[in-house]
């Protein structure tokens, strides 16, 4: 049975180990945005032993390239992007302290294994609801790689940002479990 949680970032492993696939989480606090080009730059910094532009410990990274903000708004539409493009980078980010990722779509086994080993979570956000998700973002500022345009790394402040646990820290996968529930009818 799924539960609903209200959590504030940064996360800690005690919190993430409590979450199970299918749980609904309303996140508040700081998230960091990054897509594949930014992930490449971030993991290169890690490989070089250099400091990241944000504190990775307990961080949640949102895979998004938001649209420009309308006047008076902190950000435009901010829907999730397909997560598999970050699969080659996410295990490094997790091993270095990130405890959450938000995107859409399946993840590979290496990401699931890293989640299990380090207590991280992969959250799904509803694709196609970018305008509504953008309303949950209270502030936004570019903190690294402005040359990447909408894919620059941003620090965003969110309030009750709705996500679902897709991959938990026990190796479970909501996409796999959901499919198995319906295969019994074939």
C-alpha cells in the first residue's frame, strides 16, 4: 500500500530507506536542475577531484530544461525529461552523495544498483504537466554552465513538488511491478 510523505531537501538516507515504490512524495526545499550536457560536466569535475557548483550531499537533481519565465514568474514550464540519457552519469552522482533524481521513464540496472547500494531514490514526475509543475517552483537561479541555456544547472526552490517513487533503495522498480500485476491476465 502506497503512502504519502512530505519531505524537505536535502534528504538523508534514513528518509530514503523508508520510501517504497509507488509512494507519493511532496518535496519542498532546494532542487538542482541538470540534463545530460550538465551531467557530463559535473561528472568530469568529480573525476578531476574538483568542487561541484552545489553541495551534492543529500541533493535531489531534477532532469529538466525549463522554458523561459513569463514576467513576474520565477520559471516557465518545467516538465521532466527522459531520464535514460543520464544513466551513464547517475551512478557517479549517487556514489558522491546525491540521494534523489527526478525525471520520467525507466532507468538502467547500474542506476538501480547504485540506488540500492547508497540509499538513493529515483522519482518520477508527470510528463506533460510542465506548466503545473512550474507553479510549484518558487524561485530559480542559474548556478553553473549558463552557456547551456535552458539546460544550465539551476538551484530551484520548490514547495510540495509532487513526485512518485519509481526506483527505491531496495532495488524495486514500479514500472516492472506495475507490468507484472497486469501480465497475470494474459
